C-alpha cells in the first residue's frame, strides 16, 4: 500500500458565479452571476503520510469542510487532483469510498432510529456481516461511554455529545484507513470532547489509521496533530508540525500558542465555538 | 473467465445485494418508528377509497337513471386501489433523496461504497412490498363494505398488469427523484406536481375520452393510463390474455426504456450536484 495516504495537488473549488456548469448562469446572464462567485479553495496542495494525524486549522468559512467533501467524493473540484492511497477520487471513486469514512460536525443520522439500527444500516452499506457487526457495535459504543440500554433507544433522545460519539463509532465500524474528521468535537462538552480525542488517538495508534482532522480548536489541534496546515480564505498559509509553526513566531518571553501563530499568519482571531 | 474472477464477481453481487437490503431494512425500521403517521395515512386512504367507491354505489340515486352499480363500484375501486399502489411506488422512489435531505443523511449515503443502482434497487424493493401490503389492507377493508362480484375477473391477468405497471412506474419514479437532487428547496414539491398531473390525465376515476383532446394526447404518455385500462379490462370484462398483451408489452417497454434512462439522468444529476455543492444543502 502507498505510503502517501492523501495527495492533494492544486485543488480549486468555486461556488456560485456560474462557472461552466450552472443553469443559473445562462438564465441570469454571466456577469450578474459571476459577481456572486465565492472561492472556497484556491490551489490547495498538501500530502498526508500514512499513519499521520493531519490537522486543517482555520476559521469558519475558510474552506476546511469543502476540502473534506472533495476528499470524501461528495464534491468535484473545478481543478486539481486528489488521490487517496494512490487512487484518484474522481476516476476511482468506488475504491476510494471503501477506504474512507467521515464524521461531520452535525451527526448525520436517522434520528428516530436507534444507534444500533443506524449502525447496522451503515454496516450493511460497507459490506460487513450484520451479526458480527452487532457485537462490534455494542463493544465500540460501550467503549465510548454509551450505556448498553441506550443502544436500542431513538438517537433523538441522546445528547449531542452522545450522538457525536455514535457518529465516531459508525465511522470506526467500517475500519477506514483514512478517517476524515470534520470538526468532530465542535459543540461538545469538555468531557465528551476528551473522550472523542482519546478515541481518535487510540484508533490511530492501534489500527494504523490516517486521520485528517479539521478544527478551529487550537488546543485540540496542538495535542492531536502530527502536522497542521493553516488555511485562510481557501489558501494554505502555513504547514508544519505544531512546534514548527510556533517556532515561526517570536515569543517575547511568553509561551507561543497556535492562536498566536494563526493571528500572526492571517491577522485574524479564530472563532471559538 | 478464471475462478478468481468468478469469485470476485460473486462477492461483488453479494455485497451489492446486502447493501440493497440495507435500504429495505432501514425503511421498514423507519416505518416502525413513524407508525403513528402510517396509521393515520392508512386510515385516510381507507376513508378516501370508501368515499370514492360510494360515488359508484350512489350513482343510480344521483342521476335517476339505471346504471350497473356493481360495474361502477368496481370501476372506481380499481382506479382508487391501483392509483394508491402506484402512488406509493412512485413516492418511495421519487422521494428517496428528499427523505435523506429531510433526515440530513444524504451525504452519508452518497459517501458509502454502494452504487446508485443498488440504492435504487433497495428503494424499489421496499416500495413494492410496502405498496402491496398497504393497498392490500385497503382492499380488505373496502371489501367489507361492498358486495364485490369478481366472478368475471381475470385475476391472473390483473396480477400481470400489476407487475408490468410497477416496472413502468419505477422508471418514472427514478426520473422524478432527480428533482429533489437538483432543487433542494422545492424538489419534493415538484414530484408532487408530477404525481398530480398523472392523476388528472391517466383516467384513474374516468375514461380519458372525457378529457379535452390535448389532454388525451398527453395521457398516452402516462404508464398509468395503460395500467388502468388493462386492469379494468382484466377485472371487469374478463379480458383474455391476448387482449391484455399489447398493454402489458407497452408497460414493460416503458419500464425498459425509463429505468435505464432514469438511472442515466440520475447519474448526470448526481455529478451536477457534486459540482455545484448541492448535496450538502438540506433543503
């Protein structure tokens, strides 16, 4: 298997403005439509090594989620190339889908269904044996602190933190070799946040999973990530290890944080949830 | 073909079959959780079927003329039951994206390693099983209220029409499913408009010959028109297989054209949605 888990080369994505494919561009006229164009990603290139936890750090609207959607085959770039373990996400979509899974900021579930029903549905989609999956689901969910009696209850009765843990369990169930975590801890209480972070570390250590983590939580990025790319207005403005990034900033006697790094690189403060 | 290739093909078919079943099982689980809605919808459908059928029972009194009440009751009952069944099939398929948007799971399903055809097959199996069960219950309840005389019916012919009409409606449902994919906010309503037009022009409660000529022309493009004509011929006049065959062939042909065409249109629409970022919008 290739040692490069993820290769992104000059990925560009623009929304609105018609481009070459919007029906609206023809109806409204190109000039009016083009005024509304938003560049979500602008020539983004990066490489994630196998087994790495790679962080994408940026404020809301910086292009983090668009990047994750491009990798997870949910969007098609206007330009550029994306490869997952050597497989092109557009030309070899089916192969890529079998290697990845994604946890998004909002736990996307059938909320009337129970965690077990949702996860069995996921297991069947990923070609897992349902009987074996049932045992595995109980094991993973209880490991994440979800009581066994809650596993059969509708998800809508669970807190957001619990739902997010079920989302992590669902992603882990398919044993992805590239796990895409799109702000997985946003909005969680400190305890749930710690549980999720500990589980991510465990997955990465025990199962050789590569993790692409987007976050605007500086502490989380600092503690979890081997390397971090700072993204602003769709462009990568810096990429290094957390220590490497901090070393770029003069410290004037105080300990430099990633917040300082971000402010120095972009002139902005990151929005905390 | 080597043994390895055969084994791989077998594994792939098994995996896709299992994935298809995922949609069937998920939908039945959702039915269980939304049982209150389903019960209300069933009660409404029974009341609606009875109301329409009673028009036939009361026609002699309404018009003051002598009519074949049994024929009229059966005529309306066939229309209401077949339309209910076809509507369920059409809804379940055409709203497969709308449901996912409403629940917020559309991205998860589209990211899973299953082909869209597998997704559609699962949704179709569910719609056929659920449609037959739902319509069957309505028929059993309505039969308690009327002395239905089916001695003249070609029941096997009727069953064949049901199968052929299902095939033709699946293709139309797939084509309509494109609307919620392309128009997150209004797509689901658009599918209802399509359904309402089919109801108007297909002769569900009346022969299409009573419609204006231009509507009759459009009616000939609706599979429901042929399904209803054939079903009535089978159930009311005991039409022989030879008489049913042209409509059966046409319904199957419509399915054979519209299913692959619908799947192709859907794949293009999916690509367009991915280019323009429309999958992420919840509508």
